[in-house]
C-alpha cells in the first residue's frame, strides 16, 4: 500500500497503482451533525466493534473507493470546493487512515478476515509495552448481555416514563429534606461503619449499586437499538470497577438519546439513593436501616463525587462530550490546548487544528488545561499510593513507571514536537527569548546558589538564673522590675504563705506546751518518768520551727548573683497566688548566649565546626545575633530537648509524644553555637528561651547537586 501523494487533478500524470480493497463488512451510516452544523457519517467496523466519525470529504472518498475511479473522486471533491493540493492531501490522509486502522485488505483474492487478523497480529504490542500502558487499568470482559437485555427490557421500560422521573425526583427532594431534620443521627451513622465490618458492608453495597449502574447504561442503550457487546470488570489501580461497552451509541444521530445513555447509570444510582434515603428515614433502628444507610450514602457519593467527574473517562466525561456534541472530546481538546500553548509561547502563527466556533474552542482549551492539572495531581497521588501500597523496591519501581508513563511521556512527546519545529520556533522573537530563558535556568541549576543551611533553634543566655519560690505562696510585694540591675542577695519579690505561718504558729504553741511539761517534771512523778521523751519531742519541734522560719525567710526571693532582672510579667502583682515550681523571673548575667539548633539529615554533612551564622528570633521584635558553630552531634536525636520547638506546643518541629518524651518525626541532628558576647542591653534584657532559626554559611550547593543527593539517599534507603 502506498502513502505517496496521488495527483488526481492532472491528466498527464501516470496512472497510480490501484487502491487496496476495503473490507466488505464495513458499514457507513448517517451520523449526528458536526459542531459547525455540517452533516457527518459513522463508519462502523463490526469485527472490532469500533466507530469512526466521517466528514463530507472522507465520506465522498470512501463512498467511491470501491470503484477505484480517481477522476470521479476528484470531480466530486471539486464540486464541494476541494481541489488541487488540498484534494491530494485529503485523499492521501484518508488512505493512510484506512491503512493504519485496518480498514483495508491485501491483494484481491485474499480472505479479508485472515488479512485483518494478520494485520492485527502485526500491530499487536509486545507484552512489556502492554503491561507498561495497562498495569494501572486492565479491562476484562465477563458476559455478553445482549440476549438477556432484549428478553428483559420490557420489565424495566416504565422507568423511562415522565411519571417515573417526576416520582423519583420528588422522592429524592423529600427524603433529603427529612434527613436534614435528623442530620446529627445521619452523620453519627458514619462513625458506626468505620470498622472492618463496616468496610465489608460498604463493599457489598457498592457492588450492588454498581451492577444497577451498569444495567442502567445497558438497558437504555438497548432501548435505542444499540447493541451491548460486553459487560465486565476493569481494574483501576488494582481496584475492581464494573464497566459496560456502549460504544455503539455513536451510531445514534440523536444527541438526546446519547445523553440519555450517558446519564442512565447515574440516574439508576440516584433512584436507589432516593429509595434508600427514604427507607432510612422511615425504618426503625436495625439491620434494615443500616442496609438503607449504606445504599443511600454509597449511591449519593458515587454519583455526585466520582461518576460525574468530567476529567476522567467516567459518565461525566461522556455527558459533557455529548452535550457539546464533540465526539472524542479529550484528544480534540488536547490538540487545541497544545496549539494554544505553542502560540502563546512562540507565536508561530500555525492554523487552528480544527474549525469550531470560537466560544466552543475557548471552552475546549480551558477544559484541556483543567484536565492536565487534574491528571497531574491525580497521577502523582496514585504514584504515592502505589509507592506505599507495595513492598520496596517494587513500590518505587511502579511509582516511577506511573509518573514516567502518565506524566513524563506526554511531556516528552510535546518536547519532541518542539524539537521537530525548532527551526520554526527559533525563527520567532518569542522562541529566541525562551531559548535564553531556558539556557539561564539550566545554568542556574548548576550554579552553587544555595550557600546557607537552616535549622530551628533556641537562644538562651549562658548565665540565666531562674527565680523560683519552691512552694505555693501569695505575692505581697514586687520589689524589682524588668531591666533593673541587682547584686547578689538583693530582694526581687516578697511572698507570703499563710499555711506556712499557721503551721509555724501551731509549732510554737506545741513548743510552749512541751516547755511547760518539762518544767513540771521536777514535781510530777509521771512527767519525770517521761522526761527523756519530752526532751526528744521538744528538740524535734524546735527543729521544725527553725525549718519553717528558714522557709519563711526564703519567701523573700533574692538574686543568686549579679545581673539583670528579666521575665517579670505584668500579672505578677500583690495578691496573686503562684505555684512552687513556677519560674517567676530570671537574673541574666552578662555573658555569651547559647544557641541549640536542629538541622535536617540532608544538610548536616555540609556543616563544619567554626562556621559562622546568624540566629533570628521567630518574633519580629526579638533579638538577632551572630553565632559560631562549636559542636555537631554525631547521630540523629531520639528525643527533642527543647519542648518550646515541638509541634505539640505550637513549635515548628513535628513530634510524636510518648509519655513525657517528644520524638521528632524526621531525622534531626543537634548542633550548638555560641552567639556574640556582650552586656544585656535594654532591648535584650528579657532574653531567656527565645525560639527562632539559624542561618549558617556553608560552601555553595547547586540544585543539580541537591537533586542528585536526594536520589542517591532515596535509593540507599530502599536498596
């Protein structure tokens, strides 16, 4: 079979070789009008059960194909305004289309079926290629339901009446209204089914609903005279999904009928949902009500959240395609989207891939871009799911294949198309601009741009003495204030403990009683015999009183050394009660500042002792100090020593709490830095524990180095 151009309008050209014969079982039937209103025809291949939409030019060429009269074909095309090179191009396009889709047979005399099977075998993909394209989506036909549907369709025919539509619509509205009045009870039922038993029940309910869904498609297609060749199961990311082959619906010229077939599955689910929802409202608690709840929620969720999704090949996609009257919506929209992208980037001035109304073209382009975005996130999510679902390294291999096939391959195909058009692209100003931008980005990817390592940190003075009462007490007087310089022993705050005073008074009374008993022992025989006991008890009570007096003296909190008062809050006022372990204030000694920071495992290897950096407080008004790296831990920490940085306390480091210990969720290494030395100034006097971050200067690292390191570590962890 030749694919060379066959001139059909110049008589002096030598006679071309005869056309290969079309397969005799092919049929051409009138089709639905095109989006521009022009008539169309449908070419039906019964062997493969495939349909092709033809325009006027294709119909003319194929209708005269059997005669082999090229002059007649050319004359017929010329009457329709197609001649010259345009006619030649159209003719050769149809020839290539027929050959590539197996519509022709070999030389005369060969059996058409045998020739078709031979051509099909030659086009069959290798096993590894088939697995690469289909491991996430495998379709297995199970039954041929045409005979069953023809025998039983009369039993379901009343469901297509207007009265049935009104009834189920009213039932759905009423049931949803009644459920809204018991919404708390309805939502509480979800929690009841969050168990293995609930999942099994939902699986059974989903299976039942999906059978009705597919029967809705099948019966509606049969009603309009379309044959349903197979029904079966597809495996989408290893999850079984039922399907019905209604591809023969493209034979229908009525868009209304095609839309009815598209919507029949969702309509069947919504019928089940309305009945089940009303049953849940009416039935008492028990098994029947639980079954109704499962059927209702499964039907509503599957219909509204999944089946009506227009970005994947579910019912919503076919509904949108038939509503717009655009068969093969996605490939045609993708072609327009690619054309629009190239024009926006390079301004090539290429013609539009197909002539459609301007408003529809814009909508198809928007749909293409929305589908690409949706698929990017969907396939990325599936790759993550596959990575975690399977054992390693199989999970990684499947995830990489997923990303490469469904995201990388389309992008690579477009890049190849740009490479093919490189001369045309570089001939435009925009193309040259993008060349410079791409070169700049590639250069930036290999330049050592990243010259800092970051980590979460806590700044604290080396000499910061806490002021703690040691026991519950009441504030009597606040003597010092924040920022005040104090000497060792200077009072900071005066406290009072009424219970301590009461206990001291009680002890004094007891001491007086024992002194009296000890004085009577000279004359009293009984007291004289107990004198040794009284003396021991008296000594104990006096020691107790001395201890109480020392504790009372410590209620005047004093500075343990010279420094600056810090951390007194405004609510530390007379009359306030405080706990014994509460830190009331700090006395900060002018000294170095200690910085404890936590650096991720990916960056720890870039640090060296003596590196310089900067601590920046989380609070915009907090301190910022230069620091020097003095210590690097040799292994990742098992627990976080600075609770102020933990996510459980509002900090930036994600942790898991195990009793009193806080375990980081990622591998972190602790480093220690010494911040710049200097006296505590007015703006820094409140420094105690200040959360923030450190920026440590290191040798530069490029994006390419970072990506290579990440890949190497990922493979080391897996293998």
